[in-house]
């Protein structure tokens, strides 16, 4: 950076065995640190012909049958840190990780599968990640780069339509990773603080919401823990403002929505939404825990 000056983009292409969840926090730098690097989005390239086999066989060591993730960042500065995250479950494949963290998924080699097989691939991937945008390609050809693979701005906006789509629910074709949607009633500033406390507990301390025996001493207890990979939401406030929620692994933040509607009666009657992608995420348990946290007096 010092020798070459400012860059328009930094595009990092990982190997087939890399976990993008370790990469994303490197660019999630607090504005107070003065860095102008920011994470633009994570793109995962999927081999339509082989991805089902990769998801079904986590022990496969062949990177050719795994998803490949690329993280793009717009950058004009510096200030990176390191991050690690362990996954010990025998059912967790790298393909699961790369799909669950993706903001955009390119399903390539669509010409090598039948329409029925392509539909099965899309359904399987959608059951893992209900938020990502899909692009179906042959020979990796996309109509354009801007807005498809670059200039995604995936972390400075939360599209209401994508949250609604994820809220509708998708087939539970993959039991390793899933997408769940939580409802949040309009909040005041005090309740917003309680929501932030709940998120810290969920992401930092690993709420044991998946299985009752998760805190037991059995050897498999660690695999039962709730493990959040991606979180996104729109939180409505009773004054008519909207807060956007973005999170990757243990890192999350609230930002003001630029497109927030005015404070009318219809706005306060609507529900906010939080979409969670992760392992052992049970919607009913998470919704109950969230409701309890928001009804408790601060």
C-alpha cells in the first residue's frame, strides 16, 4: 500500500480449503481507527456438478469439488488484524462455511447438469443461506462485474426484500447449517440496548439454545452449541427510525438506515426482522430467548 498508493479494490481469492469467516473480520475495522478499508462482500463460486457431493462428504479433501470463496474489499488504507475460528464437528465441510458466509453465490457449470439437478443444487444452497443473491453461470461468465461481483456494499445496507424472502423459510435439506428468521417489535432506545446485550451473549458467549445437553459433560457437547456465522436485520424504532444490523461471527454493529421511513402509525405497526445463519440454530428457542431479553426490565 505504501509503495503503490491507493487501490480501487483489493480482491482476495482464497484456496478451496479456506474459511472466509476468518477473513471477513480483518476488514471490519472501527471507523475510529482511521482505516478506509472496508469489506465490500464475500462471493462464493459453486461447482454445480460436484457441490452436493462436497456437502454430503465433509471428509473430502479434493478442493476441486468444494466451493471457492472470494472476499472483495474496497481499500485505500491499512490496519489489519488476525482472527481464528475453530470448527470441530465431523459434519462441517469447508463448502458449508463458504456458502453460509456468502453475500453472493455464483453457481457455475450449470451446463453440465440437468434442470432438475440445478434446481436441487439451488434448493440445497438456499437451505444453508437464505440471504445470498444467486447468479447462474456457464464457464464463469457474468453479465457485468459492478453490482454482481464488485460494488456490492453488502455490509452498509440491508435490503428489506431479502429479509422478507429469508423469512418465508426454506426446505431443511441440510442439517448442518440453516437460516432462521426472528421477529422484533418496534423498540425504544432502552430496548435497543437490551437487544445489543442479547446479541453479545449469543455471539460472544454462545447461547446454549440448540440442545438441552449442550452444557453436559458428554464428548459431543461442543458440537451442539449454537454457532452463528452471519446475522443481518432491520430494527424498527418507535420514533420511526430504522437501525440496520450486520454481523459476521462474533463481530456485529448497528448503523442508521438511510432509507428509513418517517415516523407514521404504519411504521410502528410493522415488525423488525433479524436473519441468522449458523449451526444448531433453532428458531423457536432463539425467538423465545430474544422475547425474554426484550421484555425484561433494564
